[in-house]
């Protein structure tokens, strides 16, 4: 009886452990099955590189949205990544312990605030600021980049911090003993040694930016057109789904799932890259 | 011109401090702004009365109940799956091909955008399994979304339990199952609870995945099969359609307070956990 119970419990844990595999498989299968017909009908090339999105007329080209996603993400990375890495250096190297005990929970709170709240704050604060002080309609790539930069900070900071903290103590001690200043030690010994973790942090942060929907839906303006400057409104892959899913049906709905497939592939590439980099060590 | 190492040191220090303070300032600004505009809206009537006129007037009681039901459903489903997976990974197997796939799946799930979870929940739970827009569809979708968080935090907590606990338990003649239930699980409980709390926070904050699977009706949900609107979705609709800024700010303030409280409790748990295992 005891033997049986032992065996049974092992089996049960194994079955539970299969849940994440089955979830990933189900998600992949169902989204692909629902979106694939539009690839067949329109053609992958015309779907991905098509310039016109007019579901009413059967035109499904998402190239402007791919450009939108890439430009907003790039903007968020340019603003957020240096700031995030600086913050992780601050936390591990410079912050007095009192500040550390305030800063860390603050970053966690930043990670927990609902994305719609960021979007709303962007809409009432960032968008008017850009419109009045910088120009353009305000609803723009720039506004989206600012909001996303704030939103990816926790990811970049927390993962970089962990990889800096994981360094052997001797690295720093030896460098300091050789007469390097604190910053020289950080720049030429610690950051290079923690590189793979920091790169993974950046990739995961970028993944968050690519996948974010509700925050950017409010500040991007959502126009389907190729942007000419960072002050132009754009639509991203995620916001395309978020805006139109509520009323879409038939082919239109399939096209939104196909947009989801493109997004899914983009994210899986980023995730696998991050996993590959952190595993390699 | 070459900058001397000592001057460089000072410049960098100023820059890094400035970056950290900027981030703090932005956070404080966002939180303070929402609280300043929303805190005075929150009173007993706001919390306890149902929304009327699309949310233009009345309170947000139905959305609070909706949020609660969806979140509880998600946690009740995700917790056994996630904790079970964590025990399997930490106690029952060496690193091999299967664990590699499990880890890859969990980490991939963690990266999938919530809108994709929404799409999947819509096509699988709402349409294919015919659960309609309901608390159950929303809860199941969120359960998948929080699964990786539960797995990761639980596994960390289980691995933090000193090995000697298991050895002592085995030496007393306990089986593996008894060891896990009586020796490992209680010591890992705080860490596991911390992960569950973080997941609760994510459920409360989620919008994209829930709006596509639980719907957005303002009626009071009466069972797992009724459609509902969560607080985050309510805030989104109020703000985006400009229905009532007053109530939008109130809802947002309440969301931030909830997330703050959850973080505080989760941090106390984990600090005690760390203190205990030392």
C-alpha cells in the first residue's frame, strides 16, 4: 500500500508537470489553426508585407503595424535600457542600505501597477506634453516609447541586478586591489562578467514591450500608416488585435488571429534567444 | 581631453544617482497623481453600490466581485498545477530531456503577451469548449498566464529548504511522499505563498486577457458561468470612452492600493522566509 502510494504520488506530480507543456501546445495549435486560413488565402508575403489594412474590403496587410511595433519597441529600449542598467548598478553598488530597502519594493510596485493605469497616465500627461511642447498630434511613437520604457524598467532592473549579484566576490576585490577605481571595476570587470544576464534582461524587457497592449492602445493614436517621424501615430500588432477583436467576425477575425501568430513568432524568437543566452553559461 | 579616473568616478556616480532618482520620481509621480485624483472618490458607497448608467454613476461593487471571482478561480486552478510542477522539478527528477522541455514551456509561457492569452482563451474556452464569456473562461485563461510565476517561485522556495530536513525525515523512516508533505512543504510554504500573491496581483491588474474571455457586462456575476467585468477592465472602459473620469480615477486608485498591499504582504512573507532559513 505504501509502495503504491509512493508510485502514485510520483505519477501525479509528473502529470501536473505536463500542464505547462500542454498549455503551450494548446495555445500554439489553436491560434495557428484559427489564423492560418488567412495566410493561405492572402498569402504569407502579402499578409506580412501588405501595406493596406481594410478588413471590410478583404485587404489584410500588416506591414505598417510591424513597423509600428518595431519603432515603438526600439524607442522604449533606447530610453529604458540605459536607465534600467544604471538603476541595477545603483542598487548593487551605490545605494545606501536604507535607500535599497525603499528602491527595491518601489520597483516591484512599478512592475505590479496595471498596464491600463500607465496608458491612462500617458494619455492625460505624456500625450498633451508632447503635443504642446514638442509638436505633432501627441498620440505618437514617442508617447508609446516613453510609457513602454517605464514599463520595461522593472524587468531590466531586476534581472540585471540578479546577474550582477551572482558574480563571485573576488572579481570586484581583485580589481580594486589592483588599484582600479570603483567605476573602472564596474565597467571593465563586473559588467563584462555579468554580460549574458544583462543581455537576457534587455531581451526580456524588449519582449515585454513588443507584447504590451492596453498601455499603448491609449497613447499611440492607432493609425494604420507608415510613420514618417517619431511624432506620428502608429498601430502595433498588439493594439490591432486589442482594438478590433471586440467586433470582428469571419475573415476579419481570422486575420486578427494571424496577427497574433506573427506576434507569437516574434515573442518566441526573443524568448528562445534570452533562454539560450542564460543557459549557455 | 582625458578625464582623470577620479573625476570620471565622480561624474559616473552623479549620473547613476540621477538615473535612480529619476525612476523613483516617475513612480512617485504616477502613483501620487492617480491617488490625488482618485482617493477622495473611494468611500463606502463607491465600494458597495452597483454601477449605474454604464458606470457614469453609482459605485463599482459588481466589478469588485467580478475581479474576486475571476482571480480566485485562476489561483485555485493554477496553484495545484504550478506547485505540483515545482515539486516534480525539484524533488522527483534529475535534469533531463523532459525537465528541459518543461522549463522551456514554462519560460515561454511567461513571455507570451497577455493579448495572445486572450485570443487563445476566446477561441478555446469561450468558443470551442462553449463556456461563453464567463468567470470560468476568464479564470482558466488567467490560470495559464500565472502558471509560470507559480512554478518558478515555488521551485525556488522548495530548493531553499535545507537538504538536512529531507535527510532527517528519511532517516526516521518516512517515505518520499511523507517527507514532501510533512517536512519540505511546510518549510517552503511562505515562499510558495509569496509566489501565489504575486500571481493574484497579476490577475487583478490584467485587462487584455480578461476582456476577451470574461466579457464586460456590469451585471452582478452569480455563478462561474456568468459573464463579468473586472475592475481593470472597468477602469479601461471608463477612461477610454470618457464615461466618467471621476469613477475611473477612483477605480485606478483602488487598484493601486490593492497592488501595494499585496506587495507589502508578499515582501513580509519572503523576508520572514529568508530570515527563517538562515
